[in-house]
C-alpha cells in the first residue's frame, strides 16, 4: 500500500509499485494549494514514515485529493457525502438526452469564493445515451467545454475540474482545451481529443487511480494527458469492476487524509467514514 506519485505523459507509465520515490513537476505557482501539489511530487517517500500501511507520499496525495473525490462521487448522487462548511453546493444537472451530468461547488473562505469546482458525472452503465454520447461520440465532451465556459463567465475565479471515469475524461478534455485552475481525476477514461481544442493548454493535472481497476486496460493502450499520477491499492475485495467504484475510493482517500489532517478527520466523522478493515491496526 505504498505506491507513489509519478509524472506521466503520452500513455507511458513509468512505474507502479514503488516503495520510495521522488518525482518532479515543472510548473510553479504561489497558490498554496498548487504549491502543496508540487511539494508532494518532490517528496521522497520513506518506508520509515508509514501510518496504518500508508507512507507520507500516499497520505499527502490523499490529503490533496479527498475533497475532489467526494465531489466526484456526489456527481453521481449529490446527497452521498456532506462536504462541510468550507463548501457551498450551487447546482446539479443531468441531461437524460445525452447522459451528461455535473455538480457545481464553491470553496468559501471568510465569506469569499476562493475556488469554483465542476465535478463531472461518470458513465451510467445502464444508460444507452450515456454510452453513445459520452464514450463513443463527442456530445458530452462538447457539453463539458460549453459548461466550463458558462461557469467561467459567471465567476471572477478560474474554475477547477474533477470527475471519475468518463467524468475524469471530461475534466481532462476541459483541461486540455481551456485554462483551468486545477484538474483532479479519478480512475479516468482516456476519452479526450485535441481535435476539439482551438488551442491546447498545459494545466496542473492530478490523477489518482485504484490499482487494478477496469479502466487500467483502456489507459494502458490509450494516450494519457501530462499529469501527476498516483496509483493506490485501496480496495482489497472484488474484481476490476468493484475496484472502479468512486464511492469506495472517496471513502478510502478521506480515511487516508484523516490520518494527518484535522479537516479531513472532521469530514470523515461527519459522513461516518472509517478506515477499511484490511488496513493494519494503529500502533
């Protein structure tokens, strides 16, 4: 359970099962949240700093990602997780005609909106329009770009994007074609294309995947965006489909973040999230 983040691009996965690693990320920012992501990528993961089976690198990744994971899960069902006072729910839409869906949140600090987050919904496996317009044609990708433009016009801050599976592909498509604050995706599908972009952007892209989940095969043979990539082994039960669950990954990341973070611990308590039974007992 000590996999570390790596930077990958063009579909080349450099490593998966590392117990200690150091990677670099080329872009810099004075934004504390983005600086934290950069610091994570430059952290050397030492086996001596392990808490309940997770090294510092994995825990740092979880701390940066867990809020976006909860939002990505809520894109399927907006009432699944409560995000606490720091976030304001804005809207939630689902278009049955093409399967496109999202949820919109604001991050608040002292009454001010400091971040706007669009969480894109992933595939509904029972929805024919979702498969057609999301996974085969470009309808949902075009809807995602149009939504991002609309949200950008409504706010003075540049939106962030997140999502799971197909929702991760939609977030990646937006990050490829637009200047975004941050992109955080989970178990993402490689369903994006530069052909939809008038110009392309190199944003801060952060990808978290459950090792062995079903989209691993698609990513193996597809092209990946340039991104900071973290592979974790959160789920110990079931096969590749079970391991693809955003709900399970969100709970695991929140539990992991709560090992070091008081805000994450408060969110875990609010949602009755406890560490998985297979984690080693606290020392």
